[in-house]
C-alpha cells in the first residue's frame, strides 16, 4: 500500500469529487434561471458518505484499511432534480439567491478539503524526509 493511497486520501478525494460536481450543477442551475420549465438540480454525496462511515463504525470489526478505502471510494454521488413547486409563471424553480449561497458554501468546503489534503501531504513529506 502506498502512503498516498489510503483511507484519508480516499475520503478527501471523494469529497472533492462531490464538491466539484456540485459546483458544476450550481452553475448550470444559474445559467438556466430564465429557461421556462427548467427544474433545478442538486448533488448529494454527504449522506451516502456518512452512512458508509456509520456502517463501518457499526460493524466494529477488524477490517482491512484497503477494504474501507475501496468501500468509501465506491460511494455514489447522487444527482437529482428539485421537483418543488415554483411561484414563477414559466415553471422554472431556480432560486438564484439560494444557488449563490450554496456556491459560496461549496467553495469554502472545497478550499478547506484541499487545505486538508495539502496538510496531509506536507506531513507525509516531512516524515519521509526526516527518515533519510
């Protein structure tokens, strides 16, 4: 097993994948704010990740780290469509203010995750360079 292919990096990578897709979907929603009958879309992966982690904790068995990594890496990213009613006459349900708030939240989360990944690699680099 590589130092860079482990449970921590698998979890952070899955988080980045989901956040990247969410940013794309939010931009698509905002771009279609004037399209008649367009229904906004959403991305959900946090619930699935939490569920997988909870299942792993509930098992409380000696499981190989590579199996845990593979299980987390296989977590699905859900892309759905909001079917909630709209107050607009054209049938479009995009709320630009909500989308902008979600974009900011997603960007902060993405930046934080990248910082955590950078921190992990910096620690690994320091640990590996001190062994020489």
